[in-house]
């Protein structure tokens, strides 16, 4: 079964790399990665949690992942949880996104994090259909209350705001300000 999954993933990888193909080393690494990916295939619901890996943002990503993993027959993970080395992070993201049921973005600002992936949320229809974003709002806060480098007057880029609007229209945008709010909105995810 692992060999079949590796062949399936290799075909997906070739599809995502367009006219390039996998080297024998890349194919072998992909085969070894299948074992780490098995929870994605065996759980009823798989959640790929995306966001900034800066401090303290990664703590909140782990919080969302933990809350989702408390659900029965669920597997929630971050990209760094799939430890096998992948030379091509674009390919890693695409394969993980292809095989998970839900893409969960935890958005706090436009600095670092997962800006490129947010672009894929709208560029690839199958990704948009399974995307939910937990957007941090800084209303009524002062700069002393913010534990990131975000500007409270303009923490998001124009591209992000457009994506938020699209997700809000689809009822898949959840707003939070505190960690307690983040836990609450996470409980509303499918």
C-alpha cells in the first residue's frame, strides 16, 4: 500500500512541477515521506494548519492544532510536523494541501508567515473550497497589547484583505482578538 501511495504522490509531484520530473533521490525521499503522511489518509478529517512560525505566533498555531486534534478521528498538523526533508517547499505545500480535507489559516499580519500560500487559496479553486481563515483583529488595542511587529492600523496587505472578503462571503472567515477567542472560533470549524 505504501508503494501505491508513493507512486500516487510521485504522479502528483510531477503534475505540480509541470515539465520538470523528480530525480531518483527526490522520488526516494517522497517514498520515505509516505509514512509520515499516513495519518492524512487514515483520519476521517485532516486539517493542514498554516500561519506564521515566528514567536509568539507559532504558539497559537499549536493551540489551533491541539484543539482540532482533540476531535475524534481527526489529524491536524503544521507543515513542520512532516519532518522528512523536502528540497522543494512549494511541492511539499501542494501535496499536503491536495490530500488534506481542510486548509486552516491563522492570520495575524502580513509579515512573514504564509503569504504565498494565501495566494493559492484563491488561485486554486479546490484549495479555496476547503479553506477557512482565523483572522486576528486588533480593534480597540494599543501597540502595547500586540505581541507581533504588526501595525495595528494596517496589519494586512491588500491581497490578504481581498482574500478575507472572499472567505467572509463564503462564511469561512472567523475573527478573533484574544487566545480565548481563537479557541472559540476554532471550535466552530467543520
